[in-house]
């Protein structure tokens, strides 16, 4: 059984060479870091996504985050619940399909908008509540890259309602409550998480982190011959 990834690699030899060369440059320029051998590929791919080396240091991991994320992907049919459509659009469909993963987002649903208007909350809050009502958050991988209020609401659902996602990738960008939402998530011990400290973040980084986890999952799958 080959141990070389095929599903989660670029589809051409030229594309693979460029990506591998980029990773080698990042490794060389980043130098020593405090991340584990499993965490670094995630941080490296995030740096690769926007050429910002500050994510070497700003990215923080729950101790069980990588193991839990890879296990959830290998389990198959694990839902990915996102705060915005951009995350769902950015994820590679063939890579998701390999693990039977479907994506979900509700930010523009009519009922979500109506509830947000009626309760004077954000659409992001109501979208997380809808995902909870539909039973999608339990055991899911939740990716939040745009809306701090979605991450704050998810943290509340975890603490107050006992929701237990498999992994939270919490990376909302912005100036109002963005840093605070990630600090709030990082206080939770019972659910694994990956967060970016401070104001930086974005849907592109969530996509990068999830693609890195998909690559780790495929490597594990091939190593085990499954």
C-alpha cells in the first residue's frame, strides 16, 4: 500500500512541485517553532494560504485537536458546519467526497434571516442555532472564519446545551469581538479546537486548516492500509 497521498495532493506533477517547493520555503524561513509534528502541517498550510508568517505563533491548538479532527474525518460522513458559504465553496469536493463528508451553512436561509430580525441577533447566531436544531453540530467539524458571533454562540451551546462537536476550527477575522470570541473558545476544555489568537483570521484560513487535516487523514488511512 502506497504511503503517498493522491486524493489530497495537487492533481498535476507541476502543481505538486510548486506546492512542495512552497512548503520547503516556509519550513526554511519559519525556522524553529513550538508546534508538534502533527500541528505544524496545519500552521504551514495556513501560512501558505496568505504568506503571513505571523500564524507561526498566533495559531493555538487544544491538545487533542489534531487527533480528534483526523479521527472525525476517517470516521466518514462527518458533517462540516460552516458559518459562511465561502468555506463550503473553498473546500475541495473530491477530497471531501473521499471521506464521505458533506458541508452545511445556513447564513442566508430565509428562516435564519427572519429569526435574526425578530430577535435582534445576527444571522450567524441563528445559523448556529439552526444547525443545532437539525442535529448537525453533534460530532461535527465546525469551521468559523467570518463571524465572531457564530463562535460565541457555539461556545454558549457547548457550555449551556452540552453540544459536542468533534472539532471547532475557530478563526473569525475582525475588530468587534473577534479576538474575544477565540479567547472564549480556548477556555473550553471538553471540545477540541484550533484558533487564531487576536484579530486575524478568515474563511481562507479555515479552508487551509481543513485541507491540512484532510491530508493528515489520508496519510493515516494509507499508513493503516484502510
